[in-house]
């Protein structure tokens, strides 16, 4: 039987001179690199152009970072940032919101679809959200390494005492708290496995919007429920029946359920799988020596 966990992990992985490389940054980098490889395998499987991948990566990275930052600014601390708008650019000071990141990715994918693929954005969403679920789990592990975004006090044996956290020392010193970062990470990794199974074993991509709908529901319904045992991010949430994270999750859950119903009521669209990039023959061939 566990007897609480004293968490003292250093949020910094290593230093390069004065530059600190944090585990949180590593989670982002590994997530995007592995996600790119998964997406490349999917695009090749379906015969999409390889050149689309790099363009999608740029839209996704930009949408994630810009959306997550602006989401935090406008959803949680606008009263502070409107006094000093230039500080919005200081992302190294912290402050990213996953709901904002989701909105940023959605906008990026719509623009990517209009400009590059000329396809229904749902085509991209159904394929992109598979690695995004993996990235979400890795980011929550990054939050764990930062000793941030944890839950209320608990007497459960797997509770964590976050000794490096100023918030924990001020509010819960001597008490273990719910490691909600781990709860969310486990949910997202499970969702990633389910989405991979749906795509590779059940050809769920042949029902347009189904994978995206399962993703939205599988990400934001657990998020809504776990918020009940998480600490408020900002003071004004203390007076709310549901906190900001929960209110922001509800529309995504409803959209996800709606997409699942929409997809299951429509016939399958049969897809050919050539297992080669559409532009593979356009690559310059090596000259024989």
C-alpha cells in the first residue's frame, strides 16, 4: 500500500549555459516529433501528398502556441494583461490554456484545408487528432514535472506532496493532493490508443467526423469531470458553480457527441489505401554513378 508520494522532481532537464531546458519543453518536442511520424504514416497509407505534412506541422504548431497563449490571456487573466499588453508575448513566464490551443488548431486546420488540401476540414481533423491525443498526455506529464495544475487535498494513498510548488506550500503544506496531471495523462493516452485502433483496425476514417467526434468527447469529458477536484487557476473561479475550464469544455463535448451521431448516420465512404505518397514519383531520382 502506498503511503503518499513526496514529489521533488526538478522541472529543468538540463542546462546549456544560461539556457534551461525544461521537461515541459521536452514533452512538447517529443510530442510533435512522434506526432509527425504518425501523421506521415497515415498520409502515406492514404496516398496524400508528402508536402502537405510540413505545411500541416507549421499550422498546428502556430495554432497550438498562439491559441493556447491567447486562450489563457482572454479566458483567465485579461484584466491583468490589458494593463500591459506587451506582456502577452512573454510566453516564457507561463500561461497556456488547452482550450485556447484547441481553438487555435481548429482555426489552423480550417485555413490549411482552404489553402492547401482543398478538402473538407473534417478529413484533416480525423487524422490529425490521433497524435494530438498523445501530445496532450505528454504535456500533462510536463505539468507534473513542473509541479503545477494539481488537485485538492486527498487521503488516497497515491496522493502527491508537491514540495517544489509555492501553491502547495501555501495551501496544502503537509497534505497530499490529487495528482490530476496523471489522471488526465492516463485518459489522453487511453484515448490515443482507442483512436489508433479505430483508424488502423476499424477504418473509422471512412465515417467522416467520427474520429474527431470521439476525440473531442474523449478529451473534454474527462477534463470536465477532473476539474471538480482540481484547484482553480485564477481567483474569480472561486465564486463560479462550474469553473472556467468546465464551461469551456461543455461546447467541445456537445460538438463531439454531435459529430459522432452525424458520422454514424451517414454511409461509409470507401477509401483506397495505396500506401505511397501521391507526390512520391515527383522526388528527384539519384543519378547512377
